[in-house]
C-alpha cells in the first residue's frame, strides 16, 4: 500500500505573518521617532482620522485601524486583502 501525499504546504500563512510583523515593526519605529521628537501629542491633538477600516476573517473581527489619508487607507486595504481578510471602511465623524 503506497502512502499518498498531497501537495506541499504553501508558505502563504507564514508570508502573511511576516507581512503583519513587518507592518507592526514599521509602526513601532515611527512611533518611537515621533515620541523622540515629542510630536506624538501634537499629532493626536491636531489630526483626526478620516476612516476606520475593520478586517474580518470568517465574519470575526481581526483588527481595526484608523486611516488618516487616502494613501494610508489604500495601504490598509491592500494589507487586509493580501492577508485574505474581508474589510469594511467607515468614515470617522
């Protein structure tokens, strides 16, 4: 009796993990830079997000993030899509 094996596992799960890890590390670097310049409080006071994007997997919320401009909104949409999530975008009043 021969042992049947399926196709080799894909690396998409690990790729998604690495993508999110890179995004998180990028966020941490930018946050540290802002804090070092004592700008974080000014940004929080003066700039408000325009949208909130929520990402879902099997109808379960995985994450929600604000987007401050069109470029950031598109980046978050791309990240959600690449990770295999569906998403909603709502304006922030």
